[in-house]
């Protein structure tokens, strides 16, 4: 008996410290000893292995346990749930002879965490039908599952008051969390202030502070923080991290700097959790990654979370995505094994780079790593990455292989089809999402409305826009209105789009005006474009987009005096046009091209190829659209205009790709701006003549050119 106690004491230390090496040695010693079989010890070995991400070993120990009890089942069930392996968790749950409240709570919460509302609610009903007494954790788990359905949350709120479970801090905290996440701050405050003082814990205060911070009510968050300190609550690292969220929401870099100074004085500065939130403030409030790096380097023992925050900070800026990959490699060199968050951040960086080779390498690394291969968050990131790298087939294949989906899974694949212009599949997946019991989010509707915009489905778009609030209680935000403006504008309903802007419940932002301005250019409405550009410039006077768009429209209309006036305005105000460039990845190397490029080592072969291809294209019926040369008709020869068109960056990149790859091999080219109209037409001819699939991703969407046709149907 004393030996068993000694084993347990040592094992407990291994669990607390996640000391896998010593734990495995203890396990070997235990198996070789003459100690009697102990279900109690076996259960704790299961806990050790599950906490150290050794789920296969944990399952093996469970199978070897001679008399597994309900605790044995619940420990392994929790391990599967924690790692989002819900298919295994559900199988194990079905094997439990008499599941108890912990069993139900574990699975209800797990389904809720992955956004599977239907399964979570079904288990809740089954539990009540079986006469099993629920507790506060049961109800908070169901609230979590229904987090995006405001009407159900309100029903559960009423139920908690009726049954008295609102006295549980976990229930009230969950209500505050999900009212807050849905933007219902008045309801969240009502629950928070309705809690008895003795029931209001640190989590309650932190949750309310975070709710304010998440919805740009940073001043209220800071006021609540002061109240919390006045009530005498201890300020822990989670409180401080919540306050830093408030500065992020206010975009208040100065406040963040001042709070940083306070953290140094109080000694919390060295804490990894607080350091992560501080880096987040600096990354999102414009301090730059050099400031983030300084914070990181001053923390003596950075943990995995801190490394992840740095990788995330780099990945937020498209131009720093290479640094995100470097940071990921440095983390590995420092001896840290990437977790799911590490992979999600670095996969996002690969998406930003549009680097299929880097993305595939990271995918291979996730398979070789110790994290479960079916982890939902990582697979969601991979689905998004493959979509953004032009490989929609692999994205869909991965999505279909996933044993569980959540709202992010559906959002990723729906957005992928929308960006690739395959609107019907986006809409079909949306319907499948609803049938699966997974509630849509604000992000879902952005993707759906974007899909409608790119495919001209005006009536469907209007129906989904109305559905947001009427059925799901989601208040349309600026992004949703921008999608609707884009939808109407692309369809030529410019007056209707303008009226929608006037009826918005808040002042339109630059994204909305940019969408309408783009539509004005598509349909050649200079008069409205001038009005829209003026409104745009009131919001962002240094943004080059309205100047450039107007100048291009004046060029196309032959209004050269207006072109000169716009260009002089830009020079006088120090505004520079974002130079267009295109790039292609071949053999793990990125080749970048700009218009009139002369620096690439193969530029002579590229020019020769384009000259020969243009001759073939003209024979097939191609007529260069010299309006896109954007030069004066009376000052430039026709041949010179055609030459300028031929030297557009996307044509150079496509020509290089065709020259550098095998016959029949598809190519993928990226462009930082909208594809030129002449280039779009030319690529249809080139795809037919070369027998190649040419994919171009511009600033708005993917264009797949095959056999003389484009996937957008010339609607972009």
C-alpha cells in the first residue's frame, strides 16, 4: 500500500509538471513491479498521457485497465474532447454503461466548442429525459453551444432564472460571455450587475471587461477595471490581459504604453500571459513588430503562447509573413513543439504569401507532429490556405475528410468557393451548414454575400442579407453593407447601391465607398464616381485608390486634362500610387514582375514569347484593348500602346510561368491589384492556344482560365 502511495505521489508530480519522460519511466517500473493492479493509478496514467498529447498511449492504458470505472471513461472522454476528436469521444461515450453528469457535460461542452449546436442540445435533452440531474456546468455548456443563436441564449437565460441555476457563477459568466460576443452589451451588463456580489468572481469581472474590449467599448472596460480594484479583487494576469484587450479595441497605443509602464512597476511585466497581450496591443495598434520583438526579448523564459503571439503578430501583416515563418522555425530551434495555435498562425502566413510549397511543407509537418491529425482548428486553417493558394480541389478534399466541422470549417470553404467565383457551391454549402445544426456567424454572411456579389445573384443576396437579423439576430456591420453595395454595383444597380449607403444605420466607411467606386468604373459612370471619390477622400484623404480610379476612368474617356489635374493633385499632396506587381512561385522561389520589367534574367525570352503569342492570338481573333494602356491617343502610336499592354506585370508573370514549366502543367500567378481588362481577355486566348490552365489571383478574386474561358464568366 505504501508503494502504491509513493507511486501516486510521484505520478502526481509528473502530471502537474507535464513531465512525460519521468512519467513513462514510472509507468515502466509500475508494470514490472509486483504491485496489484490499480484502476486509480491507471486513471492517473491516462491523465498524464492525455495532458502530454499522447492520446494513443492514453487509450492503450485505458484498454489495459482491468476494471475501468466511470472516472476512467470520463478521463479519456475529456482527453478526446480537449483535442476535438469528437468522433472518438462519441464512440467512447456510447460504451459507458451508465454515463454520469460529468460524461454528459464533457461531450455537451465539446460539441459546443466546435460549434455543433444540434448535437450539444440533443445530448442536453437526452440527459433530462433520462432523469439525470444537471448542474451549472451542464447549462453553461449548452449556452456555449448556442452561442451564435441569440434567441436560444435568451430562452436558456429564462430557463436558468426559472430553475435557479442563474446563481451559479459559471452560468452567469457564460451568459455574459455570449451576450457580449453577440454584441448585446446591455444584456451582458444586466446579467453581470444582477449577480450577487458573493457570486461575482474574477472570471465574471474579466469576462465583462473582455466583452467591452471586444466591441470597442474600451472606456467602459477601463472604468470596470477601476471598479474591480476598488472592490478589492486581486488583480491577476488574466485581468491585466483583459485590460490590454481594451487598449487594443480603442486602438490606443499611448494608453497601452502607459499601462506597459505600470506593468513594469508592479512586476507583472515578466509574465508570459501579460506579455502576449502586450505584444497583441503593439501588433494591432501600429507600434510595429520591432516593438513587439523588444517585449518578447525582455521576457526571460518565453513560453509557447508567447511564441505563438509573435508568429500571429507577424502573420497579421502580409508583408511580414516571411518573418512569421522565420519565427516559427526559431521557436522549433528553441526546443518548443508547435501546438495547434502555432500551426494555425504559420498556416495563415503561408496563405498570405500564397505559397503552395510552403503551405504543403507545413501541412506535412502537422501530420508528423504530435498533435492529433483531426484537430478542427488546424484543418480549418489548411482549408483556408489551400483555397487562397488557388488549390480549391485540395481544400474541398480536406474539408470532406474532416470527421467534424464547426462554423469556421464551413466559413473557410464557403469563402473559398466565393473567392473562386463558384457561387452555387457556396450557397449549397451554406444550406448544408444549416442542416448540420451549425449556426452561421457574421463571417459566414460576409462570405455568402460575397459569393452572391461575384455571381450576380442579386435577389438571393437581398434574401440572405435580410435573413441575418430576422432569423439569426446578427446586426449587419459595415462589411455586410459593403458586400451588398458591391453586389448591387456589379449588377449595374448603381442608384440602388447609392440609396443603400444613405440608409445605413451608421456612417459608411471607406470599404463601402471603395465598392461603389469600383462599380462606377466597371459601368463607366464618371459623374457618380466623382461624388463617391469625394466622400471616400473625406474619410481617407491620403488613400490613393479614389485618385487612381478617377484618373483611369478619365483616361478611358479621353479626358486628359482631368487626368493631369488628378496627377498634379496626387503629387502636391504627396500621395503615391501603390505600384502594381505580379508574382509566381516556381521551385520554391518567388519571381516578382512589375510593368515594363527589365530586371528578370529571362526578360528577353519572355518578351519574345509574348510577341510570338500575340501574333497567334490575333490570328485567333484577339484585339488588344488599348484603353488599358492608359496613354493619350494623340501622342502615342498604336504599336507603342500594344507594347505597353504586352508588358503588363501579369502578362510577364504568366509568360515566364509557361516558359518555365512542362506542357500541360497548370500555373498560378498572383497580382496585388485588380487584373487589367486586356490581360483578362488575353489570358483566355493564351489558355486555349497553349492548352494550359492559367489561374490568376488578383486583389479581389481568382480567375481560372481554361480552353478560352474564365471561371468568372467575365463578371468581375
